[in-house]
C-alpha cells in the first residue's frame, strides 16, 4: 500500500505540476500580450485573417480579370456595331434615295389624278381615286422622313462609335447597346458582392476579437498547443538531461579526468595536523603571545585583551573580504588567563571544530566555513584546470599553510574523516575542506533515483590518500525569497569557481 500511495502521489504531483505550468505559461502569455501592445496586435487570428486575405486577393484578381474581359467584350461590341452602323448608313442612304424617288412619283400621280375631270368623275362613281393617290403620296413622304431619321440616327451612331475620345463603355451607353456586356457586368457585380461580404466578415472578426472575453478565447485557441508542448517539455526535459548526464556525460568525465593534488605527500613530512571535537560553542584558550582573529558576531565571553581588525590578511584583501574574514575581533593572549568562547549567532544547529597544524603545506578550507584563525597561518591559492575542475565548477583553491589553527563551522555537525589510503566520496556541498596532500577527483553519484528526483547532486568529490577531510552533516538552508535565491545562486556559483 505504501508503494501504491507513493506511486499515486508521484503521478498526482506531476499532473498538478503540468496543470500549474500550463496555467502559469498561459497567464504569462496573456500578461505579455496585454503589456506589450505590439504583441497583442500580433496575436490576431492569423489563420482566419490570412484565409480572408487570400480570398480577398483571389476576388480582386477575378474582379480585375472580369473588368478586363468586360472591356474586351465592349471593344468587340464597338467594332461590331461600328461595322453594322456603316452598313446601315450605306443601306439607309440607298433607301432614302429610293423612297424620295417613289414619293416624287406618287406625288406626281396624285397631281395628275386630282385634276378637275378626275374629281368630277369621283363624284359620279364610287370611291375616291384622288384621295387614295394623295394618301399614298403622304405615306411615301412619311416613309422618306422615317428612313431619313433612321439614316441620321445611323450616322450619329457611326460618329459616336468612331469618336476616339470615348471609351467602349461610353460608346455603347450612348448608342443604347450596353446589353452586349450585360453578362460580364453581372459577373462583376457578383464578385463585388463577394468582396464586400469578405470585408464585412473581416471587420466583424476584428470587432469580436476586440472584446476581452473574445481576446482571451482567441489567445487560448492560438496558444494552447504550444503551451501544452512547452509544459510537457519543461517536465520531461530535466529528467531527460539528468539521465543523459548520469549515464553518458559523467562516465566520460570520470574516465577523462586527471585527479589533482595540491601538495606532494613527500613534502613537509614533519607536518602535523590535529582535529578537536565539534561543539556548539567552542572555547579557545590562548597562550602568551598567541592571537585569535575571529568573526566579531561569533565571539561570546572573552577573557583577555580584545581589539578590532579590519581584514585578516592585508596581503590578500580581496580574499579576506570575500571570505567574510573582515571586521574581526582580535584577541591576544597575555600573562594571565586568556580565552574566547565562540558560537553561531543565528544558527542553533551550527557546530564548531578546531583544526591545528604545524609546518603544514596547506589545509584547503572553503573560507565561508572559517570562523576564526589562531596564529598567523599563510593564505595561499592554487589554480587547477581540467575537466574535473569544470565538472565541480572550482578552479581555484584557498589554503591555510604553515603553523596555526582554524575554527571551522559546519551545519548539523563537523566531522573529520580519514580515507586511510583508500578513497572517500562525498557531496560537494557537504565538503568543508581537506588536507592538500590528498588526491582529489570527481565521480558520479551512486544513487540514480534520488539524483533523478533532485534529492542528490550528480557530481561527488572523491578524495584518496591517508590524510583527513572535513565535512558537515547538512548544507545550510538558503533564503526563501526567489529573487534573493537567484542572486545567491549566481554569486555562490561565482564564489565556488574562485574557491570560496
């Protein structure tokens, strides 16, 4: 049951993390769209707008083609009507001449048939020959007028059709023959109607997106796929990178590394090093002429003469200041009893341990763990480059060499361990320091699942030899404020590279 509960808890945790990531990414996306107007403008529904733009371009192209076709049809109609008008002018001119001749003949017949004798004969006989002849003459005259009007209209049309200053459409409108391009006009009108509908839909879409609810829905519809993909990537990428680092990168680093040694074991064979017991409060007794330089906030009851000291070592001011060995209390031993009790001012779980050494080539201690210095050991630095240095992100080591003592602080406990000729692995954040005569390398952590869950670091320090190393039980808990954590992470990484 405990295994099932653990598995379910893990799955629920991942599902909750996934949902939170999607929500946070979407909210961040919305904030970005709202804060930056150009981004919000760029968040338009591009798919639909692009589709409408493509349709609009097609409609405009169709409209242009239809207009060109209409112009071509009108030009052809003008040519046809121009030839027809020429034929009509020629035909009507002949008809006018014939009609006039026939009208003259009929008028002559009417004049002849309407003399005195013919009129008397019409009175005596049924019918009216004179009136019939006059009616025929009048009809012929009207026919002449009609044909003449048709000829004049045909001549006017021919003049209009031949006028170079008029467009084909204007020529057809003036002669009243626009029906020749009516089909093209109807197609143009239909296309223009579709184009107007397209523009109206675009405007409606813009108005819908301008509302807050429509905009949020639009943004979610546009972004949910890549937001989900990004959330999945953020969840799966760290385990994937951790797996690759564990099974591929670290074995390569371990095989390619050259372990470093900061001091030759054959040197300073007379060197001595002793370690005291770790305590929550540590009393340092000083002999006559002996000096203790300690962080002022750690100094509790004091018996003896005390002065202030700005920096521990003026020959290495930057190291002293960056290591926190500044604004110190300097207690000097005299003829009487001189002692100082040291204790952490703000960490009840801190332990203090004293390390004394004589004629030593160097004790490597991260300066942040140094609370006090007994005597005047020399500060030295060693630079080491190599793949193991980049794996641990540390290229410089700070050593306290010569004769003296150190009071170091560890969280949870402070322990000295001797590999006794073998090798000892330890997490980097737990290692406070080591004897410089040890061989130092790196190795992969042996526990994969805790590392995959982020509970263990990938790289362990591996120290080999017969000299002590110093470690603490747990690392100090950092600040909870995310901004402070970010700055601390940056400066801690920089300090680690430089040996702090």
